[in-house]
């Protein structure tokens, strides 16, 4: 049984690769820290990237939303709302509308995600990390703000003093996640921003405990090549949390539960240092520029090397 812990734009590339090569169903545990209420809608960006990515609807260039979408609704929103900095496509809108309706009707986020996944004919189990609200919050110089306000509204152009997960103390893993983790043969930490995409999931106390207790092979795929993230604000966030922006930093961040780390061949110089941390290191090409790269990396992770 394969379980993948995922974030957004980086993770979906590997998940797509795994989907192409796996006959069996995998369980995908998605980040909920970037969920946000805007325009009266419950928006779950990383869940949607996973749903759209696995149903062939994702705008792969942007890494979010539906391809060939239009943004006419946003033009109307601009007239009435100050929150028009967050873009929602016209086709994408109905996902948020339906989720919000079902949520207000009393369904849990995991139930809604299952329903949507079934409607999109996705064969895998997609489970949000928690049905409790967890909010990734950035502390800048003068105040705290939602991750989306930091990254989308302010384009990440603010200093980061701290990153915290609001609500994490009372958050429980959704559904049967802890059992799935305990019964998995392989647990893959997909490439995602360690602090804001994978961090909120593994900070859930019971989920982390089950990761530590599981006898599965726990393998992380690094999101960092040559001391830089491939995209997004991971570098700035890692620095703010006291981790070096390197594979040493990634290894340290995951060191209390992973067995193995896959790094890029160009970062081979870090191998000894990471091995000394008790983590087995693999090196290969970890940049996924196209579907062939996604499939090759998925095969590499699934092999028993
Ligand atoms: P955000 O963009 O920082 O909010 O984080 P996401 O979790 O949505 O995804 C971006 C993360 O995935 C970044 O940390 C990237 O470095 C990483 N990433 C993106 N593309 C790739 C890729 O092709 N290979 C690997 N190994 N990591 C990637």
C-alpha cells in the first residue's frame, strides 16, 4: 500500500507520475493549511490541485485552477470586493460553490473531497490531512497574515519572522489516516514546500505519531536543488524557521520520521552529512519538466533500490 503526503504544485507532478505507473490505488493525504474563506466560498487550493491534476483538468502552466478557464466572474467581484487579489476562474468557481454548499449542509471536508473525487472519476483515495481548520499564518514585521495574503496578495515580498499553524493544537487527522499510515508499505513525502505545504500535515500530533510508529519505508523527495527551491517561497520560510535552504535543511526538517531522502544528482556533496543523520540518500534527476520526468521519478521511488 502506497501513501503520499502532498502539497500543491510540486507534489501533483509526482502524484501524476505515480498515477501513470501504479495499478493499485494510492492514498493521497493533502495539505489543508492553505485553505481560505473568501467571497463567501470555502477554497482549498491544494485539494483542488490534486483533484484537477488527477482528472486531467489542471492548468499545468500555472499549477492551479482549470486549463482554458476564463475569469469573467472576477471582473464582477472587483466591483464589490477588496479581496479580488485572489483569482478564481469561471469553471473553477463551481468547485468552490459546491464545496461551500455541502460544508454548510454539514458534510465533513473529507466526505466532500471523496464525493468530488468520485465525480471526477479519480481512482485514488484523496484525504485532507484534517477536518479541523488549520491555517498557515505568516508573521511579518508588523502583523500576522494568512499564507494566501502573504503569497498571493503581497507576492511574497514581505520579510518573514515566523510561520505558524493556527488550530494545530486541537487538529485531529481526518478519517482513518493514522491506520492507513500504519498499514502502508511505503510512505512518500512528495516535493512540496516543507514549511507551508507538508509542515501543517506532519505537525498534527497523532498523524506524526503514526508516521513515527509505522514500519513503512518513509521516503521524502527533496523540493530543493542547488540550495534553491524550484518554485515558491520555501527558501524564505525555511530560513525563517532556522533551516538552511539546502538538502541538509530538508533532511533536518524531516529527520524525526523519514528513512530515506532523494536528492538531485547535482547535490551529491551533501550525501555524507545526510547519511550521518541516519537517513539513506538516493541521488537522481529530481526536476520534473514534463510527463516523462514525472513517470521516471515515480518509477524510481517505487523501485526497491
Ligand atoms: P509553494 O509553491 O511553496 O506554495 O509550495 P507547493 O507545495 O505548492 O509546491 C512547490 C514546491 O515544490 C516548492 O518547494 C518547489 O521547490 C517544489 N517543486 C516544484 N517543482 C518541482 C519538481 O519538478 N521537482 C521537485 N523535486 N520539486 C519541485
